[in-house]
DNA sequence: GAAAAAATGAACATGATGTTCACTACATCA
DNA sequence: TGATGTAGTGAACATCATGTTCATTTTTTC
C-alpha cells in the first residue's frame, strides 16, 4: 500500500471517529486505534490533530459531492445508488450533525462557519435528491402514495439510519447487516404491493 | 423544588449526558450545562463523578424496570405505552450501547459486569415486550404479516429510533417532533390498510 | 545482510478537568 | 429593615489526560 492509499485510509478512519465523538472528544489515539496503529506512527502521516481533521473533512466532502453528482446524473436508479451509499457506510450526512454540535460547542476552536454552510448545503442537496427519488417513484406508480408530511418523516427515518450507522459501535458485521435490513424495511414499506 | 426532586432532575440529566458520550468522554461540566447550573453547585448534591454515575444509573434502572413491568401487566395497550415511552424520551435502551462500550473500553474503571448483565437483561426484556406486541397485533389482524426476519429488522428500526434520540443534539423541539413522526411511520407501515 | 522505510512505545510539556472553597446572592423570618 | 440560613458562583488548585516528539526496534527492499 503506497503512501496515498494509506492517507486515504487514515482520512476515512479519522472522519468516522470525528463523526462519532465530535472534534473535542476524539483523541488522536482513538483514530490510531480505529486504524490499528499507534499514535506515533500516525504522526508520520499527519502534521497535527487539527490538520488531520481538516484533511479528513475535505477528503470526505469531495467524495460525497462526487457521489451526489453521479446519482443526480442518473436519476433512474438513483434509489439503488442511494442504498449503495448507505451500504458503503458513508456517514457524511451524520457528520453534519456532529460537526454542527462541535462548532456550536467550541466556536473558538474552529471558526469554520463557511464549511458548516457547505455541509448544510450538501445535506440539503441530499435531502432534495431523496425527495426527487420518492416523487418520481410515486409518479411512476412504483411507490404507494404518501402525503408530504409522511414523506418528510420517511426521509427523516432514512436519515436516522445514516446517523445511527455512525454512532453505534459495530462489533463484527451484525450491526451493518441490521442497518441494511432496517433500511430495506423502510423502503419496502414504501413499495406498492 | 425540594432536594429530592432536584436530585431526580440531576440524575436524569446525568443519565442523558452519560448515554450521549459514555462515561469517560463526559465532563461533569457537561452535566452541569445540561442542568443549567455550575459545577460547583452540582457538587453540593453529589459526592463525585463516579458516585453521580452510579446513582444516575440506579435511578434510571428502577424507573425503566417499573415501566416495563407496568407495560407487561397491561398488554392490550402496550403498544401505546411503548410509544409513550419513546415520546417521554427515555433512553435506557440506548444507554446499554454506550454503557457497554464504556465497559469494554475501560474495564479497569468500572468492573460493573453484573450491572452490564442487568442492562442486557432489561434490553432483552424490552425487545421481547415489543416482539409480543407485534405478534399479538398480527394474530389479531391489526398488523400486516411480516416474516420473522422482517420482524427482527423492524424491531431494530425502532430500536434505532430510540438510540438516535440520545445522540442527536435536539435544538428546540423539531428533533423531538421528527423522532415521534418517524416512529409513527414505522408503526403505520405495519398497520393493515 | 546492509540500507531504507515503517512502526513502536516511552518521555515530555501543556492543557483539560475533577474537586474544593471562600465568597456572593437570595430567600425567610423577626 | 436587618439577621440568618440556604443556594449558587466562579476562581484556584492539583492531578490526570492527551497532543506531540524522538530514540530505538522491527520490517521491508534490494
């Protein structure tokens, strides 16, 4: 594994942990643990904690943006893509939550209001994306009809699934499995019999 | 407000915060903040952090046990009671998760294996409770039929709702609202048309 | 097997946090 | 109003946790 791949692995792990605990409550050792390496080793790849945070966020942001863009391009199977995103375990939506709480709790540490806006933006875009999927599904008769309120609630339910994926310690694959199945249930509840 | 009521308020707040961050990652100041008081004041009511943790857990445990018992007694509207529990924001199920992670992460700090067992027990009991509700609903024709797997997944979905309630910072009442609505959607998805 | 690269874990400095306490604000009653 | 007790504050302190470094060891490469 070359240095760049390793950096990717590090950024993704860091993002997961930062999302789980927020900036202040994650120790760099937590991230090292997540990676199965030691702090000292980690410091061969990153300058300091803040730097790691910034890089990890930027890295994740780019990937997420690319995925959203890809999905929107090909709206027909966007539903499957959305599911695939979940399965792949991307936690960018949830990061918005913890990011915001971090920013609110410690505005002095990271005055990243512009970046917070970015996340809010992406968050909204993702919601819109899902909204489109559902609207189209209903229009085409694949989904049962739901009123706007229920639609919103359902969006939130799925949103919740994303978030929980971040916060629940998954020991082994069982949590992942349940997560996927739970999502399927929600979506299946939508489908017409 | 007399001393006892104040202690109850303190224990409940502490439980919420401990559930949110786990023992090690919560500062006593976090709990003071949640209560809108200062650390110094808090220390007029509790001996130390560990004591607060133990008392809060015991307190919550008793309440939760009482509720489960009450629900089981009156199985007919157990569904509503279960929902009411959610609405009231009890987070004991989720506490199991963070408790366990605390215990796994810091077995030296709290060798509370017996208490962990207690939580696992209550957790299981709650799951069984919900399982009974669903089984009865299907038997009586109120719920649509779902196979055992889907049943399990659905249980998990609802379980997820509980957990998220703990971890998502609810600013204002909107999160609470969405939480309730999300739960309704899941349950409504179960109902026969 | 030597040289380079990667990884370790102990050491250190500094900042965070649990705990205390002298002091203030507030309520209650004469 | 003033005296007295109760509740609350916030600064101070000691200790512990954690970010960061680095000499040393282990692994990889040729």
